[in-house]
């Protein structure tokens, strides 16, 4: 009985903003991943940037850091422009620029992530 009360108090403290937590669910994550995969496959990869922004946005929007919820403001159209540029640079450099694409994508994600107001 006492352990149950303490567990409930810890959960309330987490929700009051005293710690960091993630409040997304497994079924939601699986659903978003399946949808992202289907859209990417059906469009032959053209909508892959949309899939990235959709899944990453879900992750960020369900994250709370030190009591402050994160917000993702990136758009698929914004990423698509970068994606075309990165793809062209990778082709021109015979694949060498591909090593930097991961870093550029992480930078883009960070620039489009902020604390919700």
C-alpha cells in the first residue's frame, strides 16, 4: 500500500515538471513508422523527407525536458529542399558528401526543435 502511494507521488512529480520524461506510446510509434514506411514506398522515396519530419516531430512533441515540453517546427517542404541539395552534392562528389548528410540532417532537426511556450 505504501509503495503504491509513493509510486503515484513520483508519477505526479514527473508530470508537474520536476523531471524529464517521454509520454508517447508504443502503438502510436508503431503506427507512425508503418505510415511513414508505406508513404515512402508508395512514392518511391520522394516523400521520405515527409516521413522523417512526421516521425521525428512525434518524438519531439512527446518529450518533456526539465518540465518544459519540446516542440518541433520543421516542415517536409523545408527538408525537401535540403534533401535535393544534399542528394545532388552526394552525386557530384561520387558519394563522398553522403558522409555529411547524417550530420546535416541532425543539424536541421536541432534548428527546428525548441521549447513550447
